[in-house]
C-alpha cells in the first residue's frame, strides 16, 4: 500500500498545462502542516496557481491553490456524482487506484478500463482529470496486468502499459517514491512511464511522486536529488507527508527548490 492520504481553494484563472509548473499536488492538510513549519514556503509553493489542494468536501483548504479531491474508487466517484456530493468549486478530480481497501477488486484487476471510464466521466462533467495508479496493482491476484515471477513491480508496471492508459487523463502521476533514494532508478522509471503517457496524449501534464516516508526516512537532500533527476521529464510532483509525518523534511526540500528558481 502506498503512503497516500485520503483526504482546496479555487483559483478559477489558473491553467494546468505542460511546461506551466512545477506543480505541487498534495492534500490541503499537508499544505497546512508545511505552513506551520514555514508559512512563506507554503505560500510560495501552493498559492501561485501551481498548487493542487486535494481536500474533502469543502473547497476551502488552501488559499490560492487549485481545488481538488481524491477518490480511490471509480464507483465511489460515480456515487458522489449521482448524489450531488461533489463540492462547489471543484476543478481537479483525482483517481488513485491501488491494491488497497479503497479500490474495488474489479478496478484493481483492470485499472486501464476503470481509468478510461473515469477520464471520460470527468470530461463529461467538465473536471480536470488526474490519475495516479500505484505500481503494486501488478501484484493483484487475477489482474489483467500481473508481474512475472521475480519481476520488479516497476518493471512489470512499465511492461503493462498502465501508464499509457493513465496518459489519457489531463494529469498523470507516476508513483515512483519508493525509488527516490536512488536517483538513477527513479529517473529511469519516471522517464519510461512518461514516454508511454505522452505517446498516448502529448498534452498530458506529468507528475512524479515524492514522499517523506516511502518505506524509509527521506531527507531533504534525497528528495532534492530525486527532483533534480527528473526536472527535464516531469511538470511537477505529488508530495506526500505519509500520514502527516516529517513536515519539516518536505518544507526544507521545498525551500531549496523555491530558492533556486
């Protein structure tokens, strides 16, 4: 299971497009935790129209950020659409299929089909679609795309073509955070998936994942090295505090990036 949080203020004039970043997507709660460490860093990163605040029901999570909300289930998204539960001002709808309790087994087994339906529904409703499949989907029993014996999850994920399906979205993230301690491996995985996504959709905005605790304790320098390794590949990052832990690490990393701009 990934370290994602299941949790925005609208900025109607903000546009999300390739080359417009770096974009910083995270939960509104993580933005607030970073602001508690350094309010100026949070403002510079998230209030410039480059922040995507993934919140719950209210679009009041972070001033100046683009309003977003995350679903681990296509079925849950559709249910919220039918019930009118989507918050006013919502701009980015994110689908996060993983091998976890939030994603139904049928969606885990054929994520490409579920992604296609999600993206099509977002277009019908006028939302910016964001898709973030987790590589561990290739380990689901009975999955259409499954890792071979001894095959690394990331290798199987690239072979599966799930990233190409995700490229149909407006925003596509590669959850590469497990590799962030090895910049060379991180870059190789992100570059391979970005190539697939952009072949499917040259206008897709590509993000890659960075986390303070992707199974190990990250440092600001580690995050910076991973960030630097893909600066010419992606348009931004999903940054995770992993259950709210270590906001000082993510804050220090963002400060280094912002000061170098």
